[in-house]
C-alpha cells in the first residue's frame, strides 16, 4: 500500500472516532399517553390527536458546551414549531411542569446528563381506534364529548406500546426525529438529530 492509501485510511479511522458533542438515547417512557383534542389539532370527523410522551437521555461528551437547546421536532416530515400546542417538554425529575428545554453553561457544568420527556401532540388516530382503546382499558368516556382543553388519560407509554403494536408500527412508518442545537466554546455550533423509534 502506498503512503496516500495509508493517509486515507488514517483519516477515515479518525473521522469514525470523532464524538458528537452530545450522545442521545431514547428510553421507553412510563409517562401517560393522552387522548386530547388540543388547540390546533381538534377532533375531526374521523380522527383525533393522541399525545405520546417520548423520553430522551442526553449525555455531554465534552466540557466545551456552553448552551444546549431542543431545536425542533420533526413529525411526518413537518417541523413542529408551536411549543405548547404541537409538543411540550418536561424534565424527567418533574414531569408535571412543562418547560422549554434549554440549558446554559452553568446548568451544563452542574449536570452532565439530562433526561427529558417530549410530549408530542400531533399523532392522529382514528375515532374507531380511540373507542377500541378506551374499551381495552375500561375507560368510561366518550370521544364525541371531548372539548378543547379536555383529555383522557390512558396508560403509561411503556404499556401502551406493548398493548397496541399495530398502532405504534404506523407511527414508525415515517422518519420522525428530534434535533438538538449545541453551542460550543469558540463560536462553533452543531445540530444533532435523533430518530424517534416509537
């Protein structure tokens, strides 16, 4: 092998070993799945939105990070921009109080691992499937009686995905993702994407 080939192999080896500034791992959340009309995604004639809590663990791979944000969520090929309407984020340690996920240098230095829940409110299921799910979990509620602001608690997502594999498989047909924005010392910025595996 000539020197040029060795150099190419060496560069390839180095590029494969360069770590992203953060590592993201999706965990199966035990937080509640909800059926809710929402503000924008209200009940239609034959479908209704379901809120799915997706959990991510974010680990810092470098101490050079000075800011970390959830940049955007992409569902069904569309970028969700309406925080509070299309999705909300929660700290895993305090899942009852929504807050936009954004960490500054001080917060990043005090905690190198963070777990967040992204409650995605735009997945749609048919009214027929929703009625079947309510029967499955012995929930005495009527989809037609829901108004804006109302919701029905189902079960934790870990159980829901086991009980409803066909529905979850439909969610997996599209390449959904979350994208985090990382600002580094020296002015560098990176966008790290993580596929949602549902």
